[in-house]
């Protein structure tokens, strides 16, 4: 079994889509290992998106992810990292396939509802960052 970090972003919380999105992960068979409502600070956003902080799209992305509470989670299951990314769909909601979370529910490449770790290394880093190294 594999563990992955998933963030349900502020747009999803504001739109009342937490239950819908969580339901998709649960229905797929993934386990919920950790789940917490978190107000993300600018400092945490900078660490989480360390690879993007210099990009042109980062300042509005930082504004967005700190604009309200998010749901931070650790999900587990067989190939959970890849499975979550398949369920999430392509980054840009306008291009994401119908049937995916973004494809069905998002129309933006910034406000795209969810984040999922993209590799085992990212998952380990992000679980430690969000939930603490001793708990990962
Ligand atoms: P995530 O890491 O959130 O699962 P991803 O791996 O599909 O998404 P990345 O390329 O890592 O996408 O981008 C991280 C986040 O930055 C995206 O989820 C999106 O919110 C934002 N983002 C990426 N590209 C753009 C862009 N061109 N314009 C605006 N926001 C963007």
C-alpha cells in the first residue's frame, strides 16, 4: 500500500464540494489516514509549492491557496499516488477529462479544487511538511 498527500483547496471548500470530492476518493477504495481542516499560511504555501515560487503564476496561486480553509489529507491504497492523480484529472479544469474531479467540477487552471502528490518523493516530503516527520 502507498500513501499520498491530498489537498482539497479553498475553492472546493467555498463551493461546498468537500463531500463530493471526498466521496470520490472513498468510493474508489482509498483509505483516509489523516484529515484536517487547515488555514494555509503564506509560509506553508511557499514550502509546499517550492518548485513554483519563482513562476509568474505563483503570486496569484499563493493568494488563492491562502484565501480560506483547505482540507489536508493523507490517503492510502494500492498505487494511491497515481490513482489520486487519475481521479483528479489534468491540471487545467478546462482540459481535464469528464469523469475526473477537475473535468467534472473545475473550469480553471488555478482554481482546480485538488492537489495530489506527483511521486513517492513528493508524497514523503509533503506528508512530512503538512503533518510532521514523526507522524509520517
Ligand atoms: P497539483 O500539484 O496541485 O496536483 P498539478 O501537479 O496538476 O497540480 P502543477 O504543475 O504542479 O500542477 O501546478 C501546481 C498548481 O499550480 C496547480 O494545481 C494550479 O493550481 C497552479 N497552476 C499551475 N499552472 C498554472 C498556470 N499556468 N496558471 C495558473 N495556475 C497554475
